[in-house]
């Protein structure tokens, strides 16, 4: 039976009252993901949905990414590099990118080789591979007409963005969050396996519910990485963010990175935060600081350090 005009009107009125009730409490209704081709997403005035994208890694397999589009006036674009075995949907990556997007800075976050939704074998990767794929993500964005001025990296990804900035011309500002001064610091995650891997070439590496394989070339590559020289010759603005209470990558790493850097350089203490930034508002607070700091470097005629 067809609903009467009165029934339809009463239903619309009820929905409108519910909507205004949500607004009074600071809540927002989340629209469904729009239908369409893979990568197409919908948005409305209430929320902006991330765009699903794929691009090839430097070794061939496709990497899965999400672009959090800027809300309102577009201030600029950036790329986010996640931590060691984390991913684009980790709290730090997701919350920081979404907050930056809310403030007008669109961000691409992506899963590294063999992680999350990306293709390939994580065991085929390395620190150098992560660096090169971060630069490849920038090139992908620029190929779609979105010029990337900002690189943000968390933990192991913080070291990667410092190195990757040397490979991409248009980047003007780099942010490291809880990053190690020496990429080999990551060995604390698998120190019990090192002798076995060096002798046999590889070993199973279960971490965070993932069944990964760690290979000799990863260890050799990360030990050979010289981040000091890349920091010293960065020639881009650098923001070093670190929590004094970080028990995974100690605050001394931030001091070493900051001392090695040349101006323009800045340091912000993430007071009360922990390494993964999972606490209430920790990641969003970091993003708001990044947004304000990066502002002069997002302009079309952005200043170039050095």
C-alpha cells in the first residue's frame, strides 16, 4: 500500500527532529559509502568519506591507500607513512590524517608492501623499500593533480619520510612523530631472531597477530641506513614531535634528530602521550599542531629551506 501524504510528512518530521537532537549533542550522522567503481566514494555536508586508491610499489605489487579529502577550502596535500608493521588504519595514521583533512589538508595514507590491503610479501621489503614507496606515493598524488608539500611519518615511518623527502622535489615540510634517530632501532622488535636470520636467511616473525617473514636483507639494509646525513642535508622545514613518556622509542631519539637538523627546525613535546598515540585526543592534538606549523609551507610559493 502506498503511504499517505500525512504519513510521509510525519516520517520526515520525525527524522528532522532526530537530526536536530544529534546536532545539539555535537554528533554527526555518517552517510553510507556511495556505490560506484572501486575508489569512488561519496560525501555530503555532514562528513567526507576517504577515497580508496591503488598505486604500484617500486617493486611491482599494488599498494592500497586511502585519501582523506580536505574539508572546505583546500590548503594543501600530504602523504603519511605508518610505523614498522602498522598500517594505514592504525590509530595514529587514521586519526592524524582525518584531523588534517578536517583542517583543509588532504592526506594519502597507505599500507606498505604485504600489510593491510596491499599486495606483495612484507618480507620482500626493507627500510630502503619503504623510503622509495613513500616517494612513489607522492608521485602518485601529483599524477592526479594533487601537489604534495607535506610528509608526515610515525615511528619507523618518521625516519622514512626524512629519507624520502630527498627523492621528491615539491615537498617543503617534513614531520617525524616518535621516530628513531637510527632506523636500526627497530631491531628491538626482533632481537631474539637476529642470529637465526643471519645464519639461515629468514625466520617467521609473528607480531600483532600477523604471520610475517623477516629476511636477512631487511636486517642488512636497516643497519646500513645513515639517517644522520639525510637529516643534516634535508633542506626542508622539519618538525620533530615526541612524547617524553615514549617507552618504545625514547625521547633521546628526538634530541638527536633535532640536533642533526638545520633550520628551519622545530620541536614539540607530546606531553602525556604514548608511542602509538592511542589515548584520547593524542593523535588529533598532534594533527592540529602539524596543521598550524605547516601552514606557510603549503602555499603555492612556499619557502624553501636552505
